[in-house]
């Protein structure tokens, strides 16, 4: 399982991406990173959570 921390700005763009727990497979981790980058921009976050997305981010897990 790979766990990643993603910080998203108020326009839905990734500001920062960090592997918290890499999968152990460099190819898989690179595919996850490419997929997330290619998926930008994400929908504009609601005003009530946009500040949290920039400062705290979203923790995403990708099971193998």
C-alpha cells in the first residue's frame, strides 16, 4: 500500500505531493504521481475546506 500526502490550492491544483509510505515499487509510485499530476486541475474545493487542503492536505492510500 502506498500513502501520499497531497496539498491542493483553492483552484484545484496540486501545490505539494509527498510519499508518506512508498509502495516499494518505483514504477508503481511513479505511475501514481503521474496519474495525479495528469488529473489536474481537480474540482475547486468548497470554501469551507480550501484552507485546510492547502495547509493540512489530503492523505490518499493506494492499495496494491
